[in-house]
């Protein structure tokens, strides 16, 4: 039984009953309004379950939302008018605001609908690091799209940045416009006056700003748009939308088509869009592909028809690790002695990757070549076809399967030599509802570990003359791009 100041709950109930017993009817009736107000306050605080969300359904197709962003309390007014894609998540909208007001993204921020960001009645969406001690689940800005907060002209989204200086911005939806092909994710179309600089102490009058700004009345729409172009405001959805248009007219594997539809909000790929990306001629010749396949073929031949004995822990023996490290391209950039598989990660992931796609298997303490592996060890065309059929390594519809598909998608639509796209992949996995460690958002390292076997195979497809642009194994050759494109096309079982 909970204890309260002035005695136990039972004591308080008895005192209340004694008080009521000594009252007349008029006195008791007079208590009713006060009791009603107290009950209403208690109900508002405690509630009867979870409060209904104020978020709107996501639009089926993205549009341009013309919004006006006003810095509250500024005299004369300081504002920006921005055309912004409706399907951007609020963490990207935050970047747009930072670029529009020329701030440096040093501090915490949060968005809200239904009221001020610090009003308990509003629904709040927080930026990274903005936590509290309550057990309630915090909704973060990268989980919510702009079109879930603004639906019709006149709707308001609140934003506050830097809880010390407290830059409070009111975002009002003014107009909904069609989204033209190739249009940027965010464009400034108008505005007035320079914004207060970062860490200047809070809102100031025009006269005060004149003491810390060269020209408080200065506003240059071209300069703001230059700032916007410095940020990757396109993020995942623009990249995927462009890619889905690029593969129009092709028969995509069903699991990829479904994933693209979920990520872009499109039920189908636009059949009128011009085919590009995957319809291009192969980047490499048959000879280059054969060169790039040599590490896989060597590994299969090294295991051979008799197989390899593994250690008691199930790893390759040191002698085999040393031999493999001399043949696997990614291992050439690895540090250390490269004689223990558990400490030579490129060899470990490569071997596990070949197992995951059915070229190798473990049987009673030995590593053996499968029937498919036996055929592929001396036939590069058979090996190429096997890779096309079995990648990505993760099972369809699983976290690893989606991560692998997204890796293939990004490699296929990127130029050769591009580095790992795991920030985009993590954002895309979050967009389709995946979470890591309970309710935690998927981070770059989660996405990387999820499809480590697919990435290991792609990274090690290195023809003669290929040199990673950053001096490590974190980039993909022309052969890897060709393979990724081939893996994404065709009628596959999901």
C-alpha cells in the first residue's frame, strides 16, 4: 500500500468519510465542481493508456511542400520560405533548417506538433542525444516524415534548436505543389534578414544584431541554396526513387521490387521512365570477370575434393589462414600476422560468405566443397551464374536479406570505386521498420554486420589493376558493380 504524507491511504479515506458525514447536502453539492476539476487533472496526467498520436498518414506519392519558417520573437521578422519534399524525415528537415539559417548543428533540437516542443500536451520528435529519465519510448526525428506532421495548408510544425539560446521556429505549410522529376529535395524561394549567429545568447532586436552582424538586413536566396547543396538532403529516398526510375521496364526480382515500393512509397515502378543504370552495357569483359573470380576459385580448389580439417573451435588452421590471406584481396590491407582466422576478419568473412551461398559446407569438423562448389571451382561462367542466383547471402524478407538487397542496390547504382554506403542502408532499414536491440534505430555498424557475407564477396571481386580509392578494402570494383546489377534483375523466388 502506497504511503502518503499525513498518513496511509486508508487513514485519508476515513478522514474524508468523517468530513462528509458532518456536512449538509448543500455543502456536499458545493464540492462537486472542485472534485470534477481534480479528477480531470488527474485523468489528464495519468490517462487511461497511450495517448492517440497526432501524426498523419504518409502520402502515397511525394509532393513539394512550400513552408514558411519564422524565427519566433524576431523584430523585425526573420523568416525563410522553403520548397521541400514531403517524404523527407525530420532529421533531414533539421539539416535544411540549419542550412537555411546558417547555423552549425552544434546543439540539441526537437520538433513537435499540437503545441510547443516543451508543452506536455504536444507530440514531440527528438534529435540525437535528447533523452530524459522517463521509461516512455522516445520518438526520434529520423522515424517521422514531414508529411506525417503537415497535411494541409495552415498546419503547423514547431522546431526548437539550442535549448540555451532557444531558437524557436514556427513552420507553417503554405502550399502543396507537384514534385517535378529531378527537382532538389529542398530549395529556398524567399526570405528576409540574416539569422542570429550560433551561440550569440538568444533572440535580439535588430539594433542588437547590428552589433554582431555586418548587415542584419542581408538575405541572399542564392547563398542559402548554396548552403543547402552542401548537405546530403536527398538521403535515402531520393537515391532509391531515382534508381527505381532507372530500372523501369525491367523485370526485377520480386523481393527487390517490394522493397523499393516500401521505401519509395510507390506501388510500382514508373513504366514511362527512361531505363538507365541496369540497362547499361556491362562495365567489364569476360576476361576481367574471370580475373576477379580467381580468389573464390582458388579457395574452392584449396579446400578441394578431400576437404580441410578445422580446429576444435571450427576455424581454419593457421597454415590455411596464411595461404588464404595471400590470395584474398581484402586481406592484403589487414593488419597483424594473419595466421588465426578469428583475428583475420577478411578471411573469416570470405570463408563464411562462400558457405552462406552454398559453395562450401562444414561437416564433422571438416570444411568441404559442395556439388555447386565443385562445378564452380574450374568453371568461371558457372561460378558467375551461381553468384547471381544466390546473392544476397541473407534469406529473403529477413533483416540480413534486406540489408544485402540494399547493398546490391547501392553498389549497382553507384560508380565503380564508390565507398561503403552503410549510412544510407541503415536509414533505409529504419524507413521500412527494422529496429536493432529492441526499439533502437539501426546504425551503420548494424547494417554492415547484417550483410557482411555479401559485402565480403563483392569487395573481393578485384580484377588486375584495381586499386581502392582510399587505400583500403572499402570500395567496389567494376566487376562488383556488374555482378550487383545482374543479381537485381530477373524472376527470383522470394
